[in-house]
C-alpha cells in the first residue's frame, strides 16, 4: 500500500511534537542529575552531623572522666595522707584535663581545681591567676564558682576591697547562692569595720533567705552588733 505523503502542516506538527518530547526528556535527565546531587549532598551532611555528634560525645565523656579523676584525688584524704602529695597529684590530673579540653566545661573546671590546689600549696599568685582565667573563659555556672573562690582568696589574704568588689559583683549577677555571697560580704564588711554594710547583708540573709545554712550565723552576728533580728519576709531562693 503506497505511503500517504504528509502535508507541510502535518510535518510541522510532527516536528513540534518531536522537539517537545526531546525537551521533556532533556529536562527529566537534568532534574534527575540535580536530584541525585541533592541526595548526595544531604547524605554527606547527615554523615557529617552524625560524625560530629559522635566525636563531640566521646570528647565530652573523655573530658569528664579526666576531671573526675582529678576530683577523686583532690578529695582522697583517706589514701593520700600527705596534703602536699594530694594537691600535687591533683594539679597534674586537673591540668591534663584543662590542657586537653580547654574549650569544654570539664576542662575549665580542671583549671579551677588546679587553682584550689595551688592555693593549698601556698602559690596564691598562680591560684588567683587561674581563677581569673576560669572566670573569663567559663560559662555562667563555672564562672560564678570561680568568682566565689576568688573572693575567698582575697578575703583570706586581707585584700578587703578586692573581696568586696568580687562578692558584690557576684551578688548582683545572681550567678551563685545569694545567701552564701551575702553572708561572705557581711563578714568582710564587719572585719573591715564597715558595720552598717555588714548589718545590711546579715539582715538580707535573715529576712530573704531564712532557711539557708547561714541564717543562724547571721542571727548571731546581728545580735553581736546590737541589732534586733527582723521577722523573715517572703523567702527567696538561696
């Protein structure tokens, strides 16, 4: 049977259909490549996130283990009879925690225990320096612990104004037990014969934190200073 000759119009329509099919095919292939690339990128990102979390978790666990070792030594008065030996061993273990993990909380707490042991060994200058470093680099909770210890060192060594400034800053920031800081502030003021300020902070302990372990000592101090103990107000978190 002879093949029917296509008209010019039919040929044009066929060309348009062929072109459309070709364009659609190219689009599908291109989208498939894009989809494949996208899936590869997502897979790589997922692996990277999982890998980082796994690495971070192991790193935190290792830092905590090293810090725990240092704390155990620091508190081991039963097996380590010599304080000098105990503090020297604490410094070695705690310094290792800080040197290996300076960006982690456990590492910074390691430096805190280095400072406590340095003070016990008589190296107050280094202890102060390291507590200041913890205060600069630690997060809020670690910073407040270091600041409270720093205030205690200033108080112990007669640097009264530095102790007052440190405790007042800590009290105002609210990063540590306010009852503890208020009581320490009061004792520093009293020792420095700043009795009005001492009474003010003893009264804060009694009225604002009546259930704190510092309440009785604050009561006794107020009586010693000739102040009638005020009735407790609504209790605040100590």
